[in-house]
C-alpha cells in the first residue's frame, strides 16, 4: 500500500517536472516581430516583468521537482515536503495568475486605459505565451493534487483515531 | 497550551478578516476621472478583469474568515481547515498576483507594447488600488502563517513519535 502511494506520488512529480520544464522552455523561446509604420516591433517574454517572474517561478519549481524525486520516504525530510509542496503550489499559482492577467491585457487590450491588444501584430508570440501558460496551469494543478495527497497521507491516521 | 493556541489562531483569523474586508472596500470604492483632450476618462476597478477577480477573491476570503471563527476545535471539521486555509491562501495569492501584475503595467506602462502608464492621469485611483493591494498582500501573508501554524499543530505529534 505504501509502495503504491510512493509510486503514485513519484509519477505526479515526474508529470509536474515535465509541465514546469515545458512552461519554462516555451516561454523563454517565445518571440515574434512585426512592422508597424516602418518601425520593427519585437515581442519577447523579457519585455514584461510578469513573464520574467513566470519563467523564474517555473525554473525554481523544476529544480525543486528534481530534488523532491530523490527524497527518501523514510526520512523526516519527506514529511516537510507537505509544506514545501504547498509553497511551490503557491509560487506556481502566483506566477501563472500574474502572467495570465498581463496576457489577458495583451489579447483583449483595455480600452478604458487606452491599451491596445497586441496579439493581432505578433500572433506567434501570443500562441507561445498561451502554450506556456497552459503548461504552467497544469503544473500548478498537479502540485495542488500532490499537496492534497500529502496532507491526506499525513492526516488519515489522525482522522481514524 | 491548547487554549493559547486556539486564541492565537483566532487572533490571526480576526486580523485576516480585517485585511480582506479593507482590501475589498478600498478596491470597490476606488475611482477617479481625468480630462484628456476634452474627453473625460474614468478609472474604476470594474474596468479591469484582474481587479474584479481581486474583489471577488477578497470577498470570498472574508466570508470564509467569518465562518472559520465559529468552527469548534473539537470537531473533525477543524482539521479540514488545514486544507481550506491552504485553498484560501492560494486564492488570495493568485488574486493579489494578478491585480499586482496589471497595476504594475498601469504604473510603469509597457513601452514595447505601446501601453502608456495611467497613474499620472488618475493618481487617486492608483493610490487606492495600491492600498487595496497592500491589504490583500497582508491578508495572504496572514493566511500563509495560519496554514503553516495548522500544519505544524497537526504534524507535531507525528514528528515526536
């Protein structure tokens, strides 16, 4: 039973690693350019703080995922993973939310503030950002499941007492 | 000992309630208008999706804070608060991040995307949004402390076994 649990959580961690790595790579490689009134207009992730934060958060989560794969379930450290998983879930949630909010402005614009949508000019950039955001969202959901799973594993003995 | 713990967590919950209520009220009442080229330009929170999400999240957290105050520490429900606290922490983190990302664009603009900063035109609106974001950030931090505290309370017996 414990072995099945361990394998299930390892599988989730591998999936999360795949998602965070994809999100990082897809966001970093996103760029496109357009010519507007003879001026070349270049779009890349590093032009916007929220996207830079997204890349840093996904990279940190990737590193953590690799380390967490090798933590033995017999050590006390493994129980600390409950808190660390929660912290990483929050980091991912926060970075995806920030990037999503700015991407939404990029796609729809905000007429009240006079901000025009840019996706019409740089569709390739927008599509890659969308892909990265979907991967980031999947990673956040997997981490939330991992967290709920860890809490459940830790709390179950208490509930049955 | 258990009583001190209960009082401490009640105190944190009251503080969190104060912070989420202030964040909701300050954000909802934020508005300002400016005249640019004879056109009146009105700024209010409902013009931007991220700010609407922020208000909804802070209101939900306020409601949850009130209910959590009355959950008895003797019931099993109290242990479920660990997970619910984590969910509310994530909701607050996510909404503050999204609103902060858009507010950052509003303050600094993004020259690459051609988005001009608007805080020069509507300083009153910007100040109120900043206030609401600070209150939201404080609420998120208090909820994170509550979550760590609950996890600690639940995990301690396991660590000492």
